[in-house]
C-alpha cells in the first residue's frame, strides 16, 4: 500500500501537468482528473468565459472548493490549474494525503507550449513572453516552496512519468530535488 492516496501535479501553465498526469495515471492504474476540466464541466462554460463573466476570485473559490473534495479522495492523479499555489491552503490540503509534485520549465519552453492556445485568460493579448515572465516572477516563490520538483524543459513525457512513478513507488531518483520523505 502506498503511503500517499493521490498524486497532485502543480506548476505554471505549460509545464506539462495534463500530459504528464494522463500518462502517469495510465502507467500506475490510477484515475486522472484535470481540475480545469471539472470546473468547465460544472460551470458549463470555458475558463476564459468564467474569468470574463464571473471574475478571477470566483474561479479561485471554485478551485478552493474542488481541492477540498479531491483531497478527501484516493487513487487520483490530479492536474491542478497553474494558479492553485496562490492559496497556500490548497497545497496544504493536497499534501496531507497526496504526493505533491511541482513541474517547472523555462519561460521559453512555456511560450512554445502555450503560444497558440486561446484558453488561458491570464496570457491573452499583448506580449505573451512578458506575461509569462511577469506572472512567473510573482509566483516563483510559491512554486519553489514545493519540496518535490521536476524540470520538464528537456524531458519527454515518458521520462517525467518514469521519475514521478519511481517516487510514488518509493524508489529514489536523481531528478527530483529537495524531496523530503
Ligand atoms: C491559471 C492556469 C490555468 C487555468 C486558469 C488560470 C493560472 O490552468 O486554471 O487559466 O492562474 O495559472 P493551466 O495551468 O492548466 O493552464
């Protein structure tokens, strides 16, 4: 029996949370759940429309409630939204029972991955690279505070998945820094 109930992927937009989460769930035979998708389904409108019509605080409250629900469950791989770290209570709740892993990537790699995406209201319009670096700078300390880190810049989904499943299975691996048991 694993000492963690869930695996929770945290990180800035475009760091690979969804792609890695899906691969990880299939490899470990766990259930994949994407928080943004659940919110979209429940609200019956896309994320940019939720931000435009209800505002960001409303979206953050939906995230907060969903964290409460998911932290009580087990057998999940959860891909969180990039802003989940804004409320420290979210990470504290997930960390009570889950293995929380923060994915990171360089701003250049993030830009490449999100360049043509229209579904991220916080990066919409104007200079995307500037938006990414500005937002990353305001949040960096929050992402960096998570003990288990994987830099996805130069890794394939398979490599990232391999590292996280090794952690999950209780093995050690060289790629995760500062992981505290
Ligand atoms: C956000 C990231 C998005 C989504 C929303 C806000 C953020 O999720 O939750 O647009 O504040 O960083 P992804 O990280 O999956 O893009």
